C-alpha cells in the first residue's frame, strides 16, 4: 500500500511514547520520535542486498521539506550505486580536513619545503613577515575560505604604513602558498590573481652607486685613509674589487678560497640565484684581491669567517657595519655596498671589450632566457679572469689618478 505523506502539522504534533516510534513519509523517509520527545529524520534503503539507515538530521532544525530534499539526494546516490552513509562519512572527513588546513598550517608545510633551498636570512624574513602581518588576520582561516579580497585587506594594512616593497613580496609569497595548496588538492583554483591593481605599486629605486670614475677615485682615496678597523676597510675594498653581493662576501669562510688558483667557490646555498644553478658559484680573483685577502688572513685567519663579529666570532659582521663605514668615509655621498656591483657593470659594459655574457656571469646573474639557461652551462672562467684583473687595475688607476691604459689582448 502507498504510504500517505506526512504533513507539517503531523510532524510538529507527533507525540512520544514509551518506546521509539516511526512516522513514514514514503520513499524510505521516516521521522523517528524518541521517548524524550526528540525527533530525527532517517532514510531507510537497501544497497547490494543489505538494509541500511542514513541519519539525515534533527527536527525542527531540518524541516519536512529539507528532509525530503535530503532523502531525494540520498536516493540519487543509491541509484548510482553509491552508499550515502559512506559518502556522508567522506564529506565529514573532508570538512574536518578543510577546517584543519588553515592558512597558517598550510604555510608551515610550505615553509618546511622551501627551507631546503632558502637562505636562512630569507627563511627568517618570510617567517617574521607572516607572523607580524598575515597570521593575525588570515592564520586561523581555512585556505578554502580565503579569497582575493581578504588578502587585499591584509595587504592594505601594510600599504597604509608605507611598506610597499615588503607588501609586494608578501603578496607574492601568499600567491605561491596558494599554488602549493592547489597542487596538494586542498583547493580547486588559486584565488589570488597575479596582480591587484587596487594596491599601490612599489617603485624601486636603484642602489645608490658611484656616479663616475672621478667620484670612484675620490672614494677609494678616502677608503685608504679610513681610520676604522682594518678588516672593515678590507671588506669594502674587496667588495669594490670582486663586486659580489654583499651578503655573499660577509658570510664568506676561509675554506672557500684557493689562493694558488685565485678562485673563491661560494656554496650553492648562499647564492641568491641558486634556484637556477646546479653547482657552486666560482669567483675569479685578481692579484689585488689575493693581496687583500692575505692581509686579512693575518687578522682574522683564526676564525672560520673572513669577517667575524666582534662579540661572537661564529657570526659575521652585520650589513650595518659596512653601511656606517661608508657614511664615515664620505659623509655627504650616498652609496651602499650593493651599489659597487652597478658601478662595475656600467664600467665593464661601457668599456666594450668584454662580452655581455661574461659580465653577467661575473655578476652571477641568472639568464633571462629560460630555455637558453637550461642549455648554456658555460662559466667563461678564462675571460672572467681577464675581466677581474682589468677591473682591479682600473680601480687602482682611478684611485691614483693615473692615466688609464687601453686594454691589451692576453
């Protein structure tokens, strides 16, 4: 016999009894009324010869119409051979996983992987930036619930205080985290677009550098007369001579240098462009650089570091040490250690004798052409030796105010 569907009034007025009682709505949908008066919707079904019961919800939180909709959805699954009980368990497990996959927890996993290739200073910078600027707003929110507007609002706090450069870096890190979450199947798409035109754009200024050869000459003469620590003077002289990134020189260790071959081998982990490298980076040293290093070794050779900190020999000097020295050497001239790389690049390119590839290799720049970079493994050591020696000779000529001799072929 066909079952008469329940009405809202019958459901609302259903009385309890000494034992649980069921009111049928048809199609396997029942209202189970417990002795204490509580009411539960259930779906009875048979799948693969076994009778089962699916708990749909509690009345009155789930009304009659919602219960029928849930019953219909369950019957559609059954028609497709899917057990609705198992399907509900999977959905609940997925919800629990989503709730656990907060932005902070996903970021922690991402950082643990990134730490394998990040320089310690970069790892600290990302961690500190997120703790101070991102976690307070996004940390406890599941990644599935974060959208571009939430990220924008978080970035605007940094924008208001003028930290535009850090804001741009932070947003790029966040976008990379969502790419990671996408790859792990936590989200279906990355909600953070490549650009957000609403946010202010950071306009980066180039590193202050020496403006011309005359200024370079005066700076080098001032450097010779610097009354501070000898190792600081040698650090700046080597920075001008070698033109590596300041952090690479500050963190240098004596074991990395081969004086006989006039080479400095920088471990891959310390290179900014290590993602695009497969081997440690080798710096060619001029005779002037070797002479400066030998002088420095007499002072700091007892330490593993070329430039140990005065208070802790296991730590290098800070970047502020060199910055303060530069202000002392030429108080009214704006220059930073990184600016020496720009000056070297400008002079070497304007000289015209050295190929751009050789100059770029000397600066440890990555190849802008991704395909070419895969196949081009040349190190140009021979030409870079010539370039390093030419540059050292040029610097001495600028310092001494002597006549610059034309470059002669080896």
